[in-house]
């Protein structure tokens, strides 16, 4: 994900802010989201023993939404958090969250995935994220910068690591080597 971040014309933080504006912050937010999805996707496929065509299509659906992040991030930044681009960014975020939920559902339906409830639980973070994204989209109609607050809140929620996957993998490895 590469946005047009321009080097400051001077050596101060004021120069940095004047040259990048909110670009650095919107880039950081989207970079964090990509990192969160990358980590969670990696964890998800560490505990999956098989996939089928539906899982592959669900995975491609997620990739579609993630591939839009550079576009919606750039548009939101270029338009200085204007209403429509900020709503589009929120739709992009909620689209990726729904796609990830669909991917998990596609995996959970497989006969070899009976352990998924033990590993991931009720997915309260995923459900809460979708609600907060919808709230953010709604708040953007009131004031665009208000809509960004729930988007940041979701990123902060996901930054807290969930150790359930690592614990499950450790137990699995102990059983297989023990």
C-alpha cells in the first residue's frame, strides 16, 4: 500500500504536518488494518487442516475488500476526511470485516473444523467490529471526523493479541509429540 507521502520541505514537525497533512495518519490506520488482517489470516490458516472451493472463494472475497484499502485511504486523505470518501472508507472496512466473517463460516462448516469454536470462541471482536463500523458510517453523516473515531477504536481492539490460537497450537503440538 503506497500513498503519496511527500517529504517535508523543512526539518520541523510543523513542516512534516504541512507536507503530509493527515496522509501519514490515514496511511498508518490502513497499514494497521492490513497488518491485523494479515496476522489473523495467518492464525486462521494455521489451525485449518483442509480447504475447499467455497473457502477459496471466501478468501478471494476478503482479498477483494483488502485490495480496495489503498484506494479508499487515498481518497479519504486527498479529500481531507470529506463525508463521501470517509463513508466509502467505512464501507470498505465493514466489507472486509463481513468477508472475514464469511471466510470463518466457510471454514467452520468443514467436517475437519470442529475445533474452531475452541480456538476462536464466539468471535465477539468480529461482531463488535461490524457494529462499530456501521456506527462510524452513521457518525460520518453527522460529522466526518466523528466517523473515524469508531474506525480507530476497532483497530485498537484488534491490536490486543488473542493468545487462544497460540495456546491451541501448543497443545496440539504437545499431543502430537508427547
